[in-house]
C-alpha cells in the first residue's frame, strides 16, 4: 500500500488516501495517459501462448517504430548539407548521386 497525504495534519489513519495493489495498474495507466503514452491492457496469466506471443511481437514492433521516429528525415538532412558551405545548394543538389 502507498499512503498519500500530509502526515502533519493527520488525526486518524483513515484520513489518508490509500493506493492499493489492485488499483496500482490503473494508476500506472492514468500516468501513461497524462504523459501522452498509450495505456496498456492488464496481464492475463491464463492467456493462450500464441496470443501472448503475437502481443509481445506487436509491442516490439511498436517500440522499434517509435524509436525510428527520433531520427532526421531526408529533407532535413539535405537542408543541413546545403547549409554547411560545401558548394551544395538546393538548386544543384538534385544533380548529385
């Protein structure tokens, strides 16, 4: 259990808000949504192994996909090359291999 509240103003133990184990997963999903991430579904220990495998592969694919979005795009790379002063301009960059 996690107790939430100010201990200085405590008169009774029931005045504190309590985060219990069964509520913790929903608390995590609430934080994920607040941070702009996608909420995940709870773990099911009785799930079919094939379904579990496919879900794991989908999560891996989503992680790789999210990781690749952090890189530079081709357009921004070409624009940065034009700004380096190498004699390459937007007018002659199309002639290069």
